[in-house]
């Protein structure tokens, strides 16, 4: 099984099969517009522009499950991404990534990569989660906005990155898959 068995709706209501991305290296990210990590959009866009012609894409899935940091409508989210970060990669409809209502794609991603790599135990985010939500650190749940999943050209989950992992820190792994 791969990510190609799933479908998702773009922010413009277009329902697409992830099979459309077959043969591409992907970075799937749950995002939010009002988060301390939101400036990562800039790095994600830089990765996208650098490698899109080599078979790479970023897929953004806005989520409001972490501190209510994505309260806007799908149209507002798309406008925010375009105006503030000139995002040109696909932005999907707002979804849940944890719990009973979690999008099936994210259930699959969590099963295939239950552990975050690059876990920075000194980061403010880790300390916040440790102090306020310690059980989430012990589960396969998405920990916060900007958790990243690297997907190979065959739709397999290669790696999961902790939210505070900057897009630039993922670049070497992307390059290895593109070769």
C-alpha cells in the first residue's frame, strides 16, 4: 500500500487522487497560518521552486487541531499563503490529522512513520509538549503544525520530521531521493 490509494480535496474543492503525484518525491506537511512555525512556508516554497523541475512537490494540508492556529476558511488560508509567502505548491482543504476524524492519508502516514526523526528535545516546542501534553510525545500522533513526511517516487513513506525541523534540514534527504 502507498499514498497513491488516497484522495484529497484541494482548497479550490477539486478532489484529486494522490496517484497524480506518482513518480515524484513529496514532502507532505500539516500547516497553520497563525503558528510560531508558520515562517517555514518560506523554506517550503524555496524547496519547491528549487526541485520542482526535478520531480519534487510539497503538499500542504492545513489543520486547526493545534492551538486553534488555523482558524480561517480554505479561501482565507490560500490567500494568506499566496500573499505572505508566494506559495505556489498545492494547498489542500483544511483537515484533521489526529483523532477519529483524521484524514485517511494522515492515518496512513502515522502508521508508516510513527516516530519523529530530528527530535530536538531542547526546542521550545518539545518543552511545551513535554510540560503540557506528555502523552502525545509517547504516541504516533502528529505532535504539532509543520510535521513533515518525506515520500519517495513509489509513494512510500521514507521519513517523518519533527515540526521544528526546518525545511532546509530536509534538503539533503530530498536530493538523495531525486538522484
